[in-house]
């Protein structure tokens, strides 16, 4: 019989540590293959469809929705903003309890709901109707990203986390790459079909795609290592051992004041929230690319097609940067380097011709700035690691940072990235440059606080060690 006692190398902090737990590499590889095929596949395609229906307003706008529904510049901005108002309302409370429910049923159902709502947008006649449905769409999608980040962090270790999170979030770039092609194809081939305009077909097709992925999700998505029916026996033991080796809490317990204190009484939630906001605003050039092109006098189809290779590059770089981050075991300095790179490009964009960007510079800068989105997986990996030792704290921190980090940039963009300022967007480029520089400073402060272990979130139960259950001798090499 065998009992293993594991002690943290850094007292009661969330910094991962090595232990004497042995894990069979053959079983571990088999487990990872299953998780990558099912969990990461569902995460990728769900994020792909999620962002298709979230960001298709610019495609619908360029395909004639502005004229048919009467959506002017101000109404367009509110279509975007109402989504994020709905996005924040249920996000924190639902993610607080994501560890206590079965996500394999909850998340696919939410995706089916946002697919149905997207199809309904094809029927709208007024901007008010669009605002209402976009609000409901935001509520349906509210918990998806933070919940998925939490679930991935509940299965993968620190040396795998950024890569898997990056593959998941590459669905965002893929939606940008394919979304333009879908919009252009629909506009060329379905405009007027069955008495519907191309923008209406766009919402119908992308809504049905979400419904399909949601239905498949009932089969693909796992729960957690202790309650997933297709992870059993030595694979389940391996999954649990991998988390214990990193000092992660395995199951959610009751929420206490310590949970909120771990988030609100430490500097990291505030620093990462502000950093997330600044990084998120840096994505405005790719997000507004089609509108910039149209206002420069180019055809809507060309604008939709040209955005595809930009996001296609983003699909590659987001995974490469995530992989490099895992291999180096570094988050903060990679974020700093990329944010310096992004800030330089925004500086060039408003300095050349007083922001009257020529076509060649618009394309070049778009290919450069799209790499900014690759910072979000690193941010989520950062959050999963900093708050790793308490399940409830981790769920709460992810939800709070994602919620505020997505809401605030949209209110800022309404003021500084006005559609009426297209194609130059001078104010938006200046503000985004300043915030990218500020992100470098915030990330460095966060790194410095971690390096000096300043007020790091503590283990709720204050225990410095835990006991691994006794195992038979003939299973010692396969189980903890």
C-alpha cells in the first residue's frame, strides 16, 4: 500500500509546483487525445459560430441591412452595444456556478438558443427589433467564453494551457477569415432568393450553423475529471492526478467570503481586467476593416473577401504564440512584446497622412494588428494559473475579467471609433495607440507583483499539504 504526501514549494500560493506524483505517460497521451478531439474541437467550432453571429453586423451592414432596416451610424453602434449589455447581466452569476453544474448540457443548449435568436434577426423591420434580439443574443452567449476557459483550465496543466486555449480562441480568427467569404458568397448567390435579401440569408445560415454545433456538443463536451462518463478507470485517475500535481482544487465547494476576498482583495483581478480592456480595444482595425474599405470607395464584396486572409493569418499566429508561451513557460513578457508591436502600428496609422491611410498601409497594418487577438488566450492562461488553487475563485475571476473586459471596450469604441469617422478613424487610432502603451505598463506591473509574491490569492482552506489516496502496489505506476 502507498500514500503520497504532496507539499507546495511556495507556501499557499497559486504558483504551480512539481511533486512526486507519478503519471503513466501512455495513459496521459491517450487522455489528451480524447480531450483534444472532443473538448477542444467543440470549443473551437462553438467559438467559431459564436463569433460569426456576434460580429456579422458589419457584414450585414455592408450587404444592405443599413438601407432595408434603417440602421444609421448611431443605430449601428447601439446594435453592437446592446449585445454587450445583455452579455454582462448573467455572465458572473452563471459562471460562479459553472463548476457545480454539468456543462455538457448547459453550454450546447445555450448555443442552440443563440442560433435560434440569430435566425430571428432575419425577420426584423426596425432598429429597435435588432437591439432587442441582439440583447437576447448577448445573454445567450454570456457564459460561453468564461465557462469554456474554466473547463479547459480544469483539464489541462500549465504546460498545455496556453496552446489549448489558443486553439479554442482561434475559432474567433477563423470566423473572421470565413465570415467575409460567407458574406460575399451569400451576397452574390442568394440575394433575392425566396424573397429575402442577402443580409437575411446571412443570419439564417449562420444561425443554423450554431444550432448544428450545439446539437453535436451534447456528445462531445465533457463535464469535469470526476464526473465525465467517457473518462473512466486509469484515464480518470490520470486526469485527477495531473491536477493534483499542480496543486489545483478538484471540486467546487460552497462559496465563502474567502472566495470574494481572493478576487477583490488582491491586485491581480484589477490589473488583468484593465489589461484585458486595453488589449481588447486594440482589435478595432480588423473589426472595422470592411467598413473602412467601403468608406474608401471599394466594393462590399472585395471588402468581405480581403478580410479573410487577415484573419487567416491570425488563426496561425494565435496557436503559434500560445505554443511558444507554453514552451517558454512565459505569459507576461510575450504580452508586453506583442503590445509594443501593436502600439507601433497604431502610431504609424494616425501619423501617416493624418490617419488618411492608403490602401497598402491599411492591408499591411491589418496583417500586423490582427496578432493582437492572440493575447487573449495568454490572458486567460494567466488567470487560470494565478487563481488556480481554488475552483470558485478561479470561476469568479474569469467571469469578472471577461465580463468587464468585453463590456468597457464597446462603450469606449462607441465614442472613439464612430462609423461616421470612417475611413480615417483618427481619434480611434490615437486612443488605441495610447491604450496599447498602457497595456505594456500594466502587464509589467502584474509580472512584478507576481515575481515578488505580492498578495497572491491563497488556498481557501489554508492547508499546505493534502493526502493522495492509498493504492495497491500493482497500480502504483499507473495511479497516484
